[in-house]
C-alpha cells in the first residue's frame, strides 16, 4: 500500500503536473503572455505563487518517501524561476521516487515521523502518509492547477488525473 501511494501515485501526479506545465507553456505562447507571469501568479494575496506550489509538491513526495523508508532525500535550494527549471525539479523528483522498491517501505507503517514544526509530536508512518503527505501533495498540485485555470490555461480534469489503467 505505501509503495503504491508514495511511489506510483505521487510519480503519476508529478508527471501529470509536468504535462500541465507543457500545456501552460503552449497557452502562454499562443496568447503572447510571458511564462513568468503565470509562474508567479497566485489565487490570493496571502497564498504561495505557482512556483512555490510546484516546489512544495515535489518536496512532499520526496520527503514522504525518505521519511517512511528511513533514507536520505535530495536537497533542493528552491531557486527555480523558469519553466525549464521547474520541469527539471519535477523530473528529478520522479527519478528519485523511481529508485525505491516495495521493500524500502518495510516497517514504514509504524515508523515515527516528526518534523521540527510539530514541536516533539509525531505521527506513525501510516498516519503521516494518509493524513499529511497525501492531502498535502494533492493540495499543492490542485492549487497549481487552479492558478493556471484561473489564468485561462486550457486544462481540464483529464489533464489533472492523467492516464487511467482501464481494463476491458
């Protein structure tokens, strides 16, 4: 279960995000809008901009995998400013996730997960994935999607969900 949620689903959603970035770039080109305008857009004055939404989605995926497996995660300095840099960040995160196997998550359900801002409190690995990581990655990917939709980028639910493993 952990492998499917963290590796398979997070990789898929980050891949969908990369696809959405391509559509945003095409839209900006066709409308003669500088891509930097979209990348720095936000839905509300007190909300992170599009770039930061992508950075946090990537961080959520890599840190979840690292924390549940007990492995180290790559570090990013959050300096992305261009479409190309954001796409590289997403691709690097997916590549990192693809380096895990199901065995890497043995014992992960019971592992104690904490962060400095939790002031000494912890969640079990299962609680962390289900109640923190999954909602957090979807929040930031949805917000990034919504920023682009709000700015007129022609994307829809199929772009967000991506390919489905339909059977006949």
